[in-house]
């Protein structure tokens, strides 16, 4: 939708100007007239060319905005004034631009949820539906507080999972880099030394030399092939079938699978519990939770639960069939359904699994760290020993 810049005057004669999205100049003029603004000029803004990859806005920026917005609304400040202050003090220029756009939308007669829905990459369906529920129920301040708490806990969970993966990933990259450098630059020096020996080299030395020659001769092709393989995997993961296979394999991995499973359960229960306690209907809440699950196996189980609810059944059956949710989780959800306190039960499960994720992160780190160190020792030590074996043979002959 194009953006138009306008200038005009209020009925009191005060000059006003701004920018708004509209289908056409006529639509914008009609909206401004409804807000009692006499239009003097309207011009279409030229489209901006951006070379930035992604939105440039981190999750923590949106979470901080939500918390500050909730505090201001709770203090009784007008919504437009809150948005204006938050846009002015935002350190992220792109977020400031979006907040200003939301402010213009609200000033133009749109609801807050409608104005936010124009930016789905920043304000996802969960966010806009909770805001809409708060607007309809007249409890926007409490809903924003609940949304801020949800986002802060979700951000903390994501940081835990990412933090558990950073150390082993960095160590593996360093190990691969060191091994490649040794085979490409150091081993060839030894190979030149061995050329004049005129004796049979040990089998380990031959193997290492063959690998080194292969890397030197095909380094460019191997690099291009590796980049192509990574690009293919990233593309394949985005396809429905590939993404499902990937998510299933992640859940079945011996060590990492436990962490992925527990974090997925925590995310599912917290999202659904927050939506239900905010007044969103069960079917809408399940649909939003499926779209924001982050795991296709869980999303499929949730979608089956939506069909079960539509047919008058409970949500527990499809969750059991997925094999992802532990018996304790499905039993507690079943109890919550029967007692009418499903939202409270889901939030209790989320709190429990937050602690479980902490334990899983500690266990993963304590197991992977020694495994990687042993792996590096075997690979790098094996190369060094293979290079020194011929020297030991020479020393033996001299002796």
C-alpha cells in the first residue's frame, strides 16, 4: 500500500502535516475529512530502496517497546502520546519508523491492533490478537503487561537455547578450520621432506598425505560445494516436507533432541496459556499457537487438536498421538480442560519446563564440551603422529 504525505489545517486553523498509508489519494482525503482536517496538499512518497537483510529489529527491541507501552498506558497517558514518546526515544530507527506509522494509523481512525497488523514481521498474529482482545474487553493495559511478560520469558528461553549451541558450534568451526589449515599448509611441508627419503612411508602418513593433496587440488570446488550444500539445506528446510523431516530429526537427536523437545513444550504451553488468559477464543488461540510453534511436528499436532475441538472432542488426544508431549503434560492439560482452568494449568506447565530447559542446557554443555575436546585431540593429534612416524623410522635406522 503506498504512503502519502499530506498538509492541511484543523477547524481551529492550526497547520498539520504527516504521512499515512492509503489505497489512493481519494481514500486518504476521505479519512482526513472524517478527522476534521482540511487538506491543502497530498503527494505520494517515493518508495525507499533498502539493502538491509531482514527487518533490522531484534526481539528484545519489541519486548522493550511492549513493556514501556504497557507502563505508559497503565499510567493513563493517551495512546497517541504514548506512541509518539516511544518513537522519539527508540534507539532503533526502523522500529521508530514503524511506531510512527502505527501512531498515524491510530490517529487516522484505525484501532491499535489494525495499525499493528500492517507490520506482521514485527507484530505477529499472537501480538495483534492479544491487543485486539484487550481493546474489545477494555483491558488493554493489563493485556499489554501480560504480553510484555510473555515476550520477556520467551526471549529468555530463546537465549538459553541459543547459548547452549554457541559454544559447541564455535569449537567445531575452530576445529575444522585448524584441521583444514594443517592439511593445506603444514602437511605439504612434511611431504617435501619425505620425497627424498626413498623408503616406504607408513600407512597413516600416506592417508594424511592423500587427504592433503586432495584438499589442495580441489579446495575451490570443495568450498563452492560446501556453500551450495548449506544453501540447499536452508532452502529444503523452508519447504513443507523438508521442514517436517528436519523438525522430526531434531526431536529424535540423542542429546540435542531433549533440549529441543523441552523448549518446544515450554513455548507451546506459554503461548496458548497467555492467549487463553487474555480472552482469545480457544480455536483462534490454537490456530495462532500452531503458526508460532516453531516446530512443524507440534504445529501439526495442534492443527489436529483444532479439528478435534471443532468436532466436539478434547485437545488432549491429538497431542498424545504426536509423541512430542510427555504424559505428564497431556494429563495436566486434560485436567485443565475438565476443571475449566486450562489457561492456568498451561502457565504452570510453562514455568515447570522453563526450569527443565535450564537443566537440559547445563546437561548439554557438560556432555558436549568433553566430547568436542576429545574429538579435536584425536583429529589434530592423529595428523601430527602420522607426520612424525617417518621421522621415528629414520631415527631408528640411524641408531
